[in-house]
């Protein structure tokens, strides 16, 4: 007998056109294995997710750049087909922000956590997150938000090159422009040119002090804040391998106890009054040892299945149980467990492990997505190679630094960590450093 209320279906919403988002498949399998009817509102073209036997139905997603009203129309259409209340789970930042804005309108048809209307949007905004960390005394890389191209160049020099450039609302980036959510820049001129594309990007450019990567420096925390605000399920994990290297999604992760990371996560969510699933990314400063919060994702992280305890509880199941007023089982953590994304770390996926492992795509009880992934991935890589050989996007159109928001390092008078040599890192829409 399932612990979950299988009378209540689940609807997974993903607006971002990423066919290889393995977190969506993880949520499909987690709920489907428990007997829950799972509907997916996402682009299914070229996606291995559609091959899962646990998908009840795929539904067309809102168009890229859809307004909240258009997203509401799409979700009401799905609700009419299901004809009973369902648990709604946003699987990307654009969806989480939209659902946060539409909570009252969607409430009759969908079960959602109770939290302030704009909170998901606030924490997902990279510039706002710096202010959030400052008010909560959470370490965060020094962050400058320039008001002009000249200030952008000056800020880059002020922070100490190289610096990390981010668009504050990466979910607004248009496709086909060559713009990336995160890039490491090595000159003031690069920062200036990026600033000149702010209108095209749809949000503000921010510059952050660069914290070099290194062994045991990249950490994440996944959790579910229940109706009382208690963090349930999930846990701290260490990113052992990333794609692209040093700045991208988690290709190999391990469940690793870390009281400091857990304490930061619980303190931050408590101070914000956050409710629901969250995924936090941290980088440890090699000089001070402090863990700096880099991203707050108000939805499941792609590797959330890493944190499946002895009772089978993960953050997605915790959400469904809590919103249907069912008790959450008291399982025990499984430290040492690993999660591997096979298309980014194929050799690691083949090696034996002692503490248990979950693969992103392959599963004995659901073989379809694993088989489909390799064929679709080959075509994806071929298109990427052809695109790069065909030429790069056109170049961008061609003082005093004002600290707009600053937290963590500066308030604690931390010394700057030597940057050392670094390669320019650009992340594609499928490889965003913030989500995975």
C-alpha cells in the first residue's frame, strides 16, 4: 500500500525548453513508482522523459516567454482534463516564478505550499539574492550591480579579475542570442560589452567576486520546508564532478554530511518563511572556509533523487505527502549514496560503488528513457558541433563603482582568495550553473 494518496495526481510544469532535464524524469519516476498519476506539462519533442512508463500524459507547455495569464490558461486546460485537484510541481525557475504569482488563481485546481506570493521570484533573482543573504547574514560573494557600461568595466577591476557575470533573471534570456546565464569574464571590456546587452537579456547584469573551484568546495543542499517551516527530506551533498568542469551542473554528486551547510539552509529558509521544495548551491572559500551561497532555486534540483532515504522519501514525495495532509515517514539518511548523470560521466556510471547509486536515465524498472537518451543525445551533440563549426554569434554592440548589494564576505571582512588561472566558462541553456 502506497504511503502517498494516489487519488491525488501530480502535474509537473517545465517551461524551459531543455529536453535533457533529468530532474523531470526523476520526479516522474518518484511519484509514478508510488502509484501517483503523473502528468507532465513540458516540451516532449526529443525528450527521453516521454518514454517513461510512469508518465500518464504529456501536455503541451506554454510558449517560451509566455505571460502569467498565458501560463494560467495552459494550466487550467490541464486541470480541466484531470477533473480533480492535483499537486503542482514547478521544475524550473520560470515555472516556479509563474506559479508563485498565480497561486491564488490556481488554488482551486492545484495544491500548492502556502508562502508569500513574490518569495520564489525574490530568491531566484540573482541580484535580489545578494540582498537576501546580507539581511540574513549568510555568506555570499561580493556582488556589484552596475548602472552603466563604464561602471561595469570599473566594477570588474574593483572586484579583481576574473569575475563572474550573471543575468539577474536568467529565465528571461531569449534563445538564439548567444547570451548565457553565467559567464566568467577576464577584462573590463568584456564586462562593458555584456552590460550593453542588458535590454536584450531582459534583466540586470551583476558582477560577483570569483571564488575558485577546487576539491571539496562545491556543495548543494536539497530540502522541503513543510507547512510548519520544518526542513524535511533532502540533505547536503558534495559535487564531485561538474559539466562544464568547475561551473556547471552536477554530473556526479555524493550525499555527504555537512552540519555547516545544513545549518545555513535551515536558518535561511526559516528567516524567509519559505515553504516548499528548494535547492541551494554553495561554494566554500579556500581562504576562510566559509560556505558562500551562490544560488537559491525555488524548486527541485535536477539531482534531488540523490537524497532518497531508507523509507524512500525524497523532496518530491515529501511535498505530495504534506500537501495531502499525510504523515511523512521517518527514514534514516543514506550518506555515501551517489548520483550520476550518464551522458556527462559515462565512465563513472560503469564503476562499482559501495554505498548505493542512482543513475539519472537508466533504471531497471523503467528502461525506455535510458535507451532513448543515447540516441537523442548523439543527435544533440552533433547539432552542437555543427553549430560551432558554422560560426559564433555576432559580437556585442560596442568611474566610480557603486556597491548596490553586498553580503557575506565583505560584512565579515574576509580576505580575497587568490583567483589563479581560470578559463572562460560559458554555460548553455542545458548546462546552467544555477540549477543543477
